């Protein structure tokens, strides 16, 4: 019999990496590598790798939140991060990865340790599985920025996909790339090479910048 977490169905607060303000909501489900929270309006799927603390919310008095049906059909099997990503393919979703930015669009492909997300703003974004902070699936009748399918057709990635994030970055050597959604100008430039987990970029001024592979969250082409 599956162990039931004592905070399940309670109003909780989460501290997650990179987010200064706690996330609050009703704990709906908890698996080995992901949890589901409902904040009163949306479901949040939070990979446990970024969970720093989970606690009962101070305002919890069995706070009532009207929780709709889960966006994915509940399975008899325990919830898992990979299963959530597979179920989210083709569903309009919001991702929170880094800084204060969320990206909106559609998850198109799930590989070994990364996935591809198609956004009207950034187009095809390669996202490392270990850096997604949370995913919010939207209702089926909602579209990004209320764009019609004609205005925002779901396009296949122009990039030939590799099995792993490392192999994918190596395929992009020589290309002009944007890392981590361009939050830092030193993360925009030509990918010159990868050696022993160090990535070399040539920035706007032609200067080399080196970044550790493990800290690259997303990659996309302009």
C-alpha cells in the first residue's frame, strides 16, 4: 500500500530553488520525484530536486480550495516527473526555469535528460530536466497570448534532436546560441566548443567566456 504523506490534501508552503517567495496551495499528490500543488486557480507540477522545504502553511485551518479535475487522467501508477512531461506534450503550459521569467508554449519532445518547448517568443527551447522549477498546464481552451492556430502554428523543432543534453549542445557547436533565455549578455554568443564540462562561448565583443555545463538551464537559437 502506498504511504500517504501527512500533508496530502493540506494547505502547504513550498520553498523552491531560485524563488524568493514561497509557493502556496493544496498538496494534491506526491511522487518520488515530483509533487502536485493546486493554488486555487492552477495546478503546479514541481520536481522535487528543487524542493528546499515543504511545510504546513501558517494560515492552514483545513483551508478549502475548490480543486477541479487533474489536467492529466489519474493513473493507478504513482505520479512521476517523466510521466507528467509525456502527458503534457501538446498541451499549452507555462514553465518557470530561471530568474523572474516564465515561458509559455507547448512541450513538443521529451528526451533522456532534456525536453523541447515551443514558445511564440523564443521558438524551440531546449530545457535541461534538472533545471525545470515547475510546470503549469493550462485549460485546453486557452492558447498562448490568445493567438489563433494560424498565428501560432505548432512547428517541429528545426534542430535534429540528440538523446542527451550534452550531445545536443555538441550538435550546436559553431551556432549562435542563447543560454538561459539570455538573462545575461555573457550567455549569448557563438558556441565554440565543449571540453571537460566547460562550454566556451564567443560573446558580442569576440571575447571567450567559459561556463560549466551543469549550470546551463536552457538553450535556444535566435
